[in-house]
């Protein structure tokens, strides 16, 4: 019972180890899958940011180029500013004086005129000095004290008969330029910002005005590695592009920056990575569901395998027991008459290794049953069978032929003297140990013998032994 319990414990431990190994494999596989997908999605998001940034960069250049071309067309037809207020460009100046954008016309002395005849001296500003050299110009970020906003100015010179006579300037506030680059929606993914290498905003959106520079805004964010911000500043100064990841209000943000190819401007695309985070969340959920299903399927498979194995073993045991019952005598445990016949007939057809057959019974067995009862008779038969097996070899065969009769097959021995020795030993053993007498008929098996002939001769020899007084053997 203890051995069986130990075996069950070992089998249970093996099954548990198999389940743990399979679960570990599934968990490892899904973690690896999640990591790979995380990397692929992050790479795709970076690629999308670069694509958006390239599009915004092209849009910025196109916007400024179109503005410059329009100003050049105006410069050809505009009157030279003379301070009379009757020049032909006043209607244009008034028409484009809107929030975030305005047009001004400057004379050769550096006085610029805006709508409502407002004027300002710009002669000392760097962009005007470039215009005086008969070159178009884009200013650095300027602070408009009257409007309280920052802006940039695109200017083209007015050249008449080869002489510089003034300039036409288009002024954008940083908010307006940001609005034009981003469209109406600046709160979602793909918001575009333009700033100088020193961080001054060129194109911005609402909320950025409270920060003096782009870097000041970024310093308020959270980073997994604070060195990222310093690395970005260093890259900007070198004119290199790069990515920056940070968190704002619990949301992941990704930023890609590169040179705008205009002045010292840097253009960047900022994404609130909701799609990225949403995809990752969805991926985590799907991975967990798949892993759970995989684990359940694995456990189910293991349990089914265990059940199949259990039922297979049970079937094998039942089949083996049935086979044993079909070949063994229930009382004595030796093979039965039917299987004995099958075994001998098979040997006669093929190997012919069994060379002698013993046919024996218990003398006066009926008297034992009548005197001591059938239980005692059964004990005698069982003891006889046990001593027959004990005195024969493993290759020999012992069979209960029926009632108190037994048959034996002797393997490979043809010499009568050796057969006599075996028979005598059996008689002495049974008589001395079981305390009953037996009679035995023996026949040597010939090559052409059939099963019936062998049994008939052995039975005849048994009869002769009985006639001669029992408790002896006879060989025919």
C-alpha cells in the first residue's frame, strides 16, 4: 500500500511539473510576443511622427514661400511710401490687418506703415538691414509691445529702377503661425511646434505663451531618464534630429525634432500617444486573454491526456486480467486446459521444443472431498500445483487439465533417465509435503505427433500407473 501511495505521489509530482513547465512556456512566449509587439508599435509610432514632421516641414516652407511670392507681387505694383496716406496699397494693408497677422509697408528710411496709418521705426532692426541690401528677409522672433505678443516678419524689398525704395512686410504672431501649421485642432496627435535653437517659440499654440522657451515647457514634464532633455538640447545645438519621450498628466507623449531648414529654426511634432497607449492596452488585454485561453487549453489538454492515460491503463489492466482469466486456472493459478492445448499445438507446428508430456492426478481425490470437504480438496489441488511449479523449470509448463488432473510439458529434454528423475522428484515432493499420493503417465513427444495423440498416450500411461497400484509413474 505504501509503495502504491509513493508511486501515486511521484506521478502527481510529474504531472504538476509538466503543467508548471507548460505554463512557464506560455507565459514566457506571451511576454516575448508582447515585448516584440511593443517594440514594433513604438517603431511605427516613431515612423508616423517622422512622416508627420516631414509633412509639417514642407507645409511651413510652402507657407513662407507663398507669403514671400505674394509680397514680391505686391512690391512690383505698390507705390513708394511718401507719407501722404494716398498710396495705392492702403486698402491691402487694412484688409490683412487681422488678429495674428498684419501687413506693413516701409519706406527707404525705415519707417513702416500699418493700417489706420500707424507707423513705427524699424531702421535699426536686423531684418530691415538685410532688406536694404535688396534681399528678402525673415526676422528673428520679435516682441510686439503694442500687441503683447511675439511674432516673426517676412519681408521683401521694393526696388524701383534698381534702387531700394522700401519694403513690404508680412507679420505673423507665433500663435497664428502655429494655427496655420496645425489647422483648427491643436489638441490631438501630431501637433506641430517651431522654435529656435535657443528655444524661442516661432510657431506655437495656446498654453505655450506662459513658457519663455520650449525648454522651459519640457522641464516641467516627467522623464524615465532626465538626461533625455539635456541630450535633446545638445542635439538641437548640433543640428541633429531625435526623439524625446515624457509624461504629462499621466499620458505618454512622444516628440520628434529636426532642422526646419529656415534660419535657426527647429520643427517638431508632438504626439499625445493615445493611439500608442490604446494599442498597447488592447495588446495587453488580448495577450492576457490569449494567455489565459492558452493556459486553460493546456490544462485541459493535460487533464484529458491524464484521463486518457488513466482509462488506457485501466483498460489495459482489465484486458490483462481478462486475458489472465482466459489463460489461468482460477483455483490453482497455473494455466488452464484450453491455453495448454493452444500452447502445445503452437509448439508442434513451429518450434517443437517441448519433448515430454506428464499427465497426473491425485489418488483417491474423491475420498478427500467426501471425508474432509471440498475446501480441503481445493487446498490439496493448490498445493499440488505449487509443488509442480517448484520442481519444474521456468521454461516448463504446468497446467490444470480439469478436476484433480494436471498436465506438464518438459522443455528440451529427450533422455528417459532425466525424465524419470524429474518424475521421481515430483512424486517425493508431493507425497512428502502435501501428504497425498499421485499417479503419473508420461509420454515422449515425437515430431509427427498431434495434440490428441500426445494426450491419449499420456492418459494411457496414467491408466497403467493406476492399474499397477497408484502413487507411481509410467512412461509410454
